[in-house]
């Protein structure tokens, strides 16, 4: 009975999420409660959920303060000089433009929010793509791969979900996977160089003429570059291009703190270094760092409140999801469904494959997370696989590490709102994006899994 109820609970939850008949918060709350009562939990379901909330409270704190910290860094202009620097380096070379796009997307992806990343990247780079005649599809591919690879950072989503579902610390999942992340980013840069060279060969290093600019504008593009009577772009190009970034982040916004640039850069650097060193729990680090950032950049209490409120929408949606996940994990554990389902799977999976469940999970995460949401996979599928793998001596943290390697593909899914935003902003069809991005994303995911296995972070 528990096996049947467990699989039905997962199926109903996944159906509601995939068909968008319920938000993750509603699905994660009501479905487990209903099936927990059917399993005979009775009033004890309250204790189950409370235990789940206690285990996920640190994760909720991590997300809360990580969003605040990186949101503040964007508000105060920490990333503005980097964007302007990249734009100056790019000039009129398609290859440098594409590589610059990748670097910018990687850096901005540190905030853990794909939508913010894509807004900034397209605001900064799309006008240059249109002016130079570089395909906007290249922009979506490079930005999408960069953000997807960076998505395994602890506050990005999947790592938190995997840790939450299995009752682990996000740092225990993420830190050992840093080498895999670095290799994945190197692959993104290699793909960027290749795509840039292909575009350079196709269109060459262009001298912008007034006719070409007008042609781009007429086709729906925009340009702020001027030109002299000889047809050569004048020196105002750089200033105009930088202005395009400014359209995305207003250079006159009240939150800018140019005098505190070096302080904010140092604070962010120290935070990331200490985070990797794992000397303190990640939630504690972000609580301290965000408090320092608020106190220094916004001394007035009113300004501090407004700084937090600016990012309240992201905070509420993500933290609510984590707390709602406590209901699912609490009912799963408290009713014994996970154990019952794991025992059933042990009978189905051949013994010869059991010791390879971590690698199998990594491979399965590629298609499964593309066709289902992260919520459905990490809260519905991973706990069952992990419980089964434990019978073969595979630790839950090892299963969690394997499960996040498919994110490069997952982030290209039409189920991910951020990727739909990206292709919309760039004026690219999702089909064209998928033709160029999916096989590259698949290679990155497989490579990250292989690196994890080779370094012993994921058992083979």
C-alpha cells in the first residue's frame, strides 16, 4: 500500500506541476498532506511536517540572504564596470563579442537568478550583435550555456533542492563539484570561441556604415552608433554601446554607490573564498555578508528596508518553495513511503546495476530534468533513487552530486521561464535555440559527470 501511495503521490505532484494546474508551493503542500492522511498519518502529520521544516530552515535562510546579497551588489553597481570593460574589449570583433557574452553571463549568474542574468546580458550585448550582424541565436546559446552551467551554485536552485530533498548541507553537495563546474565553464568558453570564429568567418570584422546600421534598424534591430560622411563608424560607437547596458541598469539610479565599489568587490571576493573554504555554514556566511552590505551601502534604516523590498518577490517565491518542500519530505519520511518504495525498487533493479546508481542517476537527470521541473525531479524522483542507492553503500550526498550534473540541459527546457525570457528578448525562436544548444549542453553535462566520477566525488 505504501509503495502504491508513494508512486501515486509522486505522479500526482508531477502531473499538477507539469500541466501547470498548481504552483510548486501548492503542489508540495496539498498533495503530500492528502496522501499522508491516506497512509494513516492522522494528526501525526503535523510532527512530520515540523521535522521537515526544521531540517530545511538553514536552506531557506541561505536562499533568503543570498538573493539579498547579490541583489544589493547589482543595485549598487558592482557589475557595471565589468560590463563596460567587456564592451570596450569587444569593439567590432564577432569572436570577442561572443566570448565577452559568455564571461558576462557567468559573472552575473552569481546572483542565482536566470531571469536577471538574461535581462542584463541582452541589454548589454544584443545591440552589438545586431550592429555587427552576428546571429542573436549565438547570444542565446552562449548566455544559456553559461547560466545553466553556473546554475549548480548552492543558491542557484538545483543544489538547494537536492540538498533539501535528502536533508543535506548544500555546501557538502556543491564544494566537491567545483572542479566539475570549472571544467564545464571551460567548455562553455571553448564553445563560445568556436561559435565566435564561425561568425567571424561568416561576416568578417565589419566596419559599420550608415546604410548597414539603417538596415539593422529597419529589420527590428537598434543602434545608437553614429557615422561620418565616409561611411565609417565614428568614435561614438563605444559610448552608444555602453549606453545600451545603461538601458538595462540605469546609470543614474539612486542605489549606485561608486565610492564603495572596491569595498563591495572585496566583500564579494572574501565571501566567495570563505564559502569555498567551508569554514562556516553557507547560510551564516550570507547572513553576515548581506548584513554588512546593507549597513555599509544603505546606512539609513529606511533605505535598508527598501533594498530588501526590491528583491522581495524573488525571496518569497523561492523561500516559500523550500518551506513547502518540507511537507513533501516530511511525509515521505514520516509515513515510511520512501523506505517501502526503495525496497520495491531493489527488487526491480538488477544487482549488477545497483552499485552504479549514482552514475545512472546522473545520466537520467539529463532527460528527466528537461521534461520535468526541478521540483518534480528533486523532490519526487531523487529521494526514491537515493534510498535505493543507500542499500548499495552509496551515500545520499553522492547521489545529490550526480543529480545536479544534468542542469546544463535542464535550463534549456521550455519548462524554465528564464529561457523563454531569453529567447523572447533576443527575438529568437526556441526551436532555433534548441538546434544549437542542446547537443552542446548534453556534452557539458556528461563531461561534468565524468569529471565527478574521475575525482571520486561520484562513485562509479
